[in-house]
């Protein structure tokens, strides 16, 4: 099976989307990540439409609320034709389980249940914020591991993490789990605002299940060629 390379669109409206998408290739060859900026501006109809056109979709909304609300939110998302979606592991095991149950309940008969990925600590959280605002006594590494274990036990299908963390998470949490990793830069690309990056080949070697790549594809002179080259390097 080919390992997915997911293009992070990071766009906020349909016009920009319609300019970029045709440059990525045929819909059936393209896996996109849609975030809250596009979803909140354009609504769920656009996700349904893109799915109908053949795109595979990672809808990254990072839900975090009481279990009943997340259950109902996940149930609604499952009818849109998406492949992956996200919750915050910090929402707790009951919320994670509710998200998974909502996805199962909302998936139309005969369709695949979307995979539920957990976000642990956001990369924007520094050690200082972890200790002084979240009042967490663990190191960042211990906290990420603990949240990943909680997510797995509660029924998540995988986690979003750095490619640099996959090896140790696989050792501690196991291989029967998805490790989806942003922070990817092919050799020679600008790091932009990413601090810890890996090449697609390194991500493959270290065990990423799927990679999320934004600007190296979306800002390339020829996005489809850049996308295909990264897929080749990762597979
Ligand atoms: O353009 P770039 O390849 O840096 O985009 C990476 C994508 O992955 C963006 O959508 C970014 O928000 C997301 N992401 C990340 N680091 C995380 C979680 C998500 O870069 N820890």
C-alpha cells in the first residue's frame, strides 16, 4: 500500500482553493488537509463536494469539548466523506472514545469510518507553558507519550507527532497505530517557521505512516511535480 502524502492547504476561501487544486493533479491522486480557516469560511458543503470529486480528505478541526458534544460533532463529520480527522488528546479518554463512537455512528453504511487522530501537545506549547500554565510536572517527552497512550487506549487510531518522535513512540506505544507527521522539508527547501524538520526519506526511515506537507508543495513553481517527487521519496 502506498504511504499517503497529505497536502496541507492552509487556505481560507474557495477561490484560492480552486486556483490551487488543479495544480496538484487528478483528484484521485491527491490527499488534502483542510483546516478550520477554510471550514469555518466555506462550511461543510465544500468538504462533501471535494470528497465527491475524488479527493481524499484530512479534516483537521482538533475537537475538544465534553464527550456528548464531541460525539455529535464527530457523527456529523463522518457523513462528509473524509478519511482522517482530529481531536485533542487533552480532552480526556471519555471524550476520545465518544469521538470514535460518533464517527462510527455517523458513517453511512458501506463507507469506511474516518480514522481518528489525536493531537497531543501543540508544537506551539513550550516547556515553560507546559509547566507554568498547564501545571504539568512531566517533561514534554513524557507528556506526549502519556497522552499518546491515553489516546490509543481510548480508541483513537493514531496520533499527530513529529517525525523525530515516531521511533520512540512506536517502541512505547506499538506499531498498531498511525503516526502522521507534519514538519517535513525535502532537502534544499526553506524551513519556514518549522524548527525541527525531517526529509520525506527520513520520515519513511523513522516510521511515519503518512506525512503532511504544505509550503514545499503549495508554493512550488510546479506543485504537481513537487508533490509527485515527495510521494516518490516517501514510498
Ligand atoms: O507548510 P508546512 O509544511 O509547514 O505545513 C505543515 C502543516 O502541518 C500546517 O498545516 C501546520 O499547521 C500543520 N502542523 C504542523 N505542526 C504540528 C501540527 C500541525 O506543522 N505540530
